[in-house]
């Protein structure tokens, strides 16, 4: 039976019937993406709930199309390089490369920091879209497409302060967040209040040892939090005066970019 959802205004419009083969294929891709190591076909089948033969055929098809890589020695599968090409296509067609990236380069070079931009998901997670380096060069902290733990570090404080997440959700998720030195929840609540009052969040090295991070919200014209911009540098370079300089430049960046979000495709 055909699935049809017709709605008015800004509501989502869905027409058509889901294709089972595509849903299964995407389940396989997600399983490989979420795995901590390359997977055998039997492991993918178990993770996705697919019949082993079905999982094997999907994996071989995806391998032939370049989306999955196969290690013959270990007989394991992993995400293929072509996925990076697709990610670049997302950046190119979304407008990020044309609209926001030049501004990120300018900000990074002007105040001498590494700048990262993340998209706010409905799950209250953050997905890294892009980053440019003007400060430290330890890029292992940033990789495009990486999903950040909820409510940790400076970007997590911005989420807690401006995303509309309930206090109950923040508190329940807080114990599962990743920190080098995790503040008490009471201290964290005070940081949320400070973030709301001054418009930016500061993490002095609690998230990553020796790395100070500043984050600001970027709101869509409709109001909701859409993006989070984070700047980072080694803590020994970030005295009080430098933090104030970086925060001021980032808040100005947010004010300039917010009206431009209507030109971007970030879904």
C-alpha cells in the first residue's frame, strides 16, 4: 500500500512507499559506521537482524559500488572511501563551503584558534560539519561527521543552555558524557546559567586536558538553535584577555551567519 502524508505549511510532506531493500542497505551501512572495528558478514547480520545471506549480498553489492571496503585476509568489511566523497558533496551543495567556511577561516586566522562547526540534531547530539585550524594542529580531536557526546564540554554547555532540552534529559544524560575532569552536576548547572547570561560557553580544559574551548550558539531565523561554533586552543595560550577576545569575535560571527542560514541546506 502506498504511503502518503500531505500536510500544510512547513510540515513535512512524505509521498510514496518505503523501499525495503534500500532500508536494509542503509541498516548495513549504519552498522559498519557504528562499529569500533571492521565487521564480518555474520556480525553485520546479527547487528541488523538480517538473514546472513541477505547481509552478505548487500555487503558485496555495496563493495562493488565503492561504499564498502573488503579486507580479504580478515574477511571483514568497513566503510569505503567513497563515503568521504559523498560527504564532500554534502558540504558543497549545502552552501557551507561558499557561505560559512570563508568566515571560519577568517575567524581562525584573526584570533589564532582552531574553529569547528557542528549541526544540532533532533536527538540533541552534535554532528561535526567542518573545522579549520588556526591554533593547535591536533586534528585527532576533530573529524568531520563525528557525533559528539551530549552536553559535554563547551559545545555541550551551549546545547544545555539553548537547545530547549529538558532539565531531566540533561541530568540523565550527564552521567554518560565524556570528560577529562567531570565537574559535579551542581557545578555544571551553574555553568549553564553563566552560558545563558553571557551568550557563550567556556570549558577551561575539563573536556580535554590542556585544551580550552569556547562555544557560541547560532540560531536559525525561525528561532531554534541550528549550529554550534566551537573554538579551541592550548590552555597556556588562553588567558582571560585572550578568552574575551575570542568570545567577542565568535559572537560577532554568530550574528553575521544567523541571517545566512536560510541559504543553506543542512537537513
